[in-house]
C-alpha cells in the first residue's frame, strides 16, 4: 500500500509538472498548461531595440494587454561571416526570450531562415551572394548546407527555452510567407526536418497572406497555417479567415500578422500612417469572434546601423528609412501611443489574465547645439586597396554593408558619357578627388558626363553607398551591392581597378585622423564633435541640412540619413549615452553644409 501511494503521488506530481509546462493544439483550441487559451501577441524584434531596453519594452507590451510576443530570429546578425557567430549584446536572443519569460509573456519564434521584416536581404546573410550560383529559399544544396548550420546553432541557443523545458517558447514558424515566393515543397519539408533536428519540438506552423495560390504553394499535410493581413489588403477580416478555412481544418483560427502600421521609404512625402479606425474594427472583430492574433508591429524600434531593407517593385528600387516606428502602438522611442491605450481597453474586455499598469516613461532630453569641431577626408583614411581587373560587388570582397570606393586611372583623352551598369545603390563620382556628380538607383540615373581634362592621367573615384538589400520577392538575388556589373564609355569597358571596402565599423572610425576645424564643400568627409551631459535620456538627433551619410555616437551607429527624407531625426537611446563627455562622428558623402547638430525630445 505504501508503495502504491508513492507511485500515485509520483503520477500526480508528473501530471502537474507536465500540465504546467505544456502547449498543445486540440482541434480548434490552443491549450496552455492544461487550459484553453487565446493568443494575443505583439511583434517585437530584439536587434531593433538596445538590449538595455528589452525589459522596458516587454513590460509595456504586457501592459497593453498581450500575453505573448512574436519575434523573428535574424540569421545575418548571428552569422555575419561564415562560421562566425554572434549571440551577445543586442543579438542575445536567448536573453531576450528569458526576459519575456520573466515578465510573463509567451513567445512565438520565427527563425526563418528568411524573415522579410523590412530587414536587409530579409535576414539572410549577405555572404551567400558571394557564390554566383547561389539560389535561395529552395532546396539548393549550398543554401541548405548553410541553413542547416544556422538552424543547428540557433537550436543550441534556444531549444532549452521551449515550454516543455520550462521556457516561454510555445510555437515555431516554418519559413515566412513562402507561398508568395515559391512552391518548392521539398524545401519546406527539409526545413521542417531541420527544425526538429535542431531540437525544436513545440508545434510548427506556417503563415501566408489571404490568397488561395499562396496556400496551395506552401501547404504541407501536417503543418497548419495562420493568415496575415491588414488594411493594405482592403479586405474584411472574416473574408481573410474564410480563405484560410478553405485550406485547413482542426486548427485554431489565428492571424499571424495583423499589420498595425506600415513601412516608410526614403523619398516618401510623409511617414506611413494607416487608418486606425480600420485597425480598431478588425481587432475588435477578432476579439469578439474568439480569434487569436499577433499585432505586427506592437513596437517597431529602429533599423540601427545599415540593416534597413528595401523593396524592388516593377524595377523601382525603394529602400526603407532608418526608423522602424511603423506607426506602431508603442513608438520607436518606447512611448505607448493613443493606439496602445485603445487596444489595451479592447483586450481588457476579453483577457482572462490581469493586465498591469504601464511602467514609468523613460526620460527624454534635449541636447543643445553640438559643434562639429574637427574633420577629415575619406581620401586621407583609405584602407589597403584590393586590385580587381573588373569591379565586383562588395560581397565578393567579403563586405556585407556600408560603402565601397572604386578607383581607376583614365589614360589619354578618356571622356564622354560614362555608364555604371547595375549600380547598387547611390554613388558620388570624383575626378582627381574633385566631385563631378552623383548616380542614383532610386532615380534610375546610371550615367554621367566625364569632362575632358588636360592631365595625362586622371584618377576616377566612384564612392558607392549600399542602401539596403531587397527583402521581398523574386528579385532578391539581384541585390548584390556596389558596382555589380561594369563601367563603360561605350563601347569601351574600363578595366584595372583598385577597390577599397568601407564597412564603416567602429574599429575603423576610431583610427580616423581628424584635424581641428571645419572644411565645408569637401565631399566624402567625416566630422567629429564632443558634447557633455549631466543627465541621460533618449533623444533624436536632427540631421536636417546634411545630405547623405550616417551618424555614430560613442561607437554606436544610429543609422543612415538622406536629405530626401521624410526622416531627418535619428533616434539615440539613452543607454548609448554617458554622463560627461560624449563623441559624435558624422560621415557625409557630399559634405556641403557641415553645421551644429541638436538633440530633440521628439522624432519630428
């Protein structure tokens, strides 16, 4: 009898432990820890938020009413070079997920390998493009070999954070909106096996937009779908769910991405601000009818550095701005907007969990005019050159992002119309270090008139800025950066180049040889200033009046700015500032109007 009691106690204890660490799908219901639940999720991406602010943002998501977050895993930040892994600092996805658990949020993991996300190359590493035979998002041997290494390494980081191991990860997404891209189901099956091999045991699911062809392209017998939609589809939510229901049964109805905002491109007249009345209607309908959903984005954050992506529709290249505010309910700077409070009140009517108050807002500060006190020219700080008979893309030189300078000698009387075939993306052109004009993929400008000079030998420099790789659609493999084809004076092809990769990383910026004083009208110029702070807070640095470049503060790359807007202020988070002396470095390709820079409390 004593042994029987011990055995029964063990069975009960085991059942309770399992029930407290379980997430299963029973026909039309999600069952979490033995109880039927709805998933009210908000999308947030860890590399778009300084790690010091992860807990702050997650607490605010919970306070908006959500019980879950969704995040992509970004391959290209975790493996910047083949076999070189980075899971530290802002890329420490495991720590991000542990904090989600700490604040009481479940996690939906979307590991790719492709993620879209308006992120450079859709999260795929740029070094894949060094292989001229590379094919992506299909069962191509080289792509699958690299993908397997990535997923195995990601699994090593995250498999212990699944719910059945006491972590918060409840589901894992297979690929991302694959039906809009291709129909290689062998690829999807191989990915499914790799995810399981990597140790991901929680339920898998797929996501596509509400179009029959997309589900036909991507559906697998044992992987269920969720539907992604929003205002841009001009579709009532019941229509979207009806399309989904025609392709599957026995799965809870869920919107995998409900778009609470939209992206903004450089050159747009204003920031994208979709109709919130439509969003309220759709979210209200999903709550009332018992659907689960994920708001994309609940907090957008920032495309720090050079990680903003691009679109290429109808041969029109459209890169995204640095801000990924996305008109999200929680703003780029982490402030709950009116949208957040409205959504919170809506969720309160249906949530079976307690919703906490918002934490205290983070301080914001103004910074008086920061004087640019020293400058130096790019030409005085070039790295070692690489010789190339014909110019190649930056990926061929082992470079992922940033700038790249191509230099050649024009001998004899070489002049006339010069064409740079497949320039990606924006370039300043110089003769003997004198600026003569620009080339611009956004405006389809790839030719420039080269004047006659009396010099017997003329140095031609083409400084190229990569503005972000296409992250969506069939043209992604066309996104090698720099000069991706040839330079010609028809019918003559210019040969023999020196190439200077300029990824603009902090270790390079710290070697710059500055001279006190300002040199205006010098193209390709770095300028530096220092400023003192007695208190810390978030701020927005105004680059209005500068032309085309990037800003680094205390070694942190805040991102790109372009004169064409609509963004002119870059978000600078408080954790990247310090009491006492701070350093700012600005690189401007055109350097016409170097002036003081101020910090403001708001983004516009």
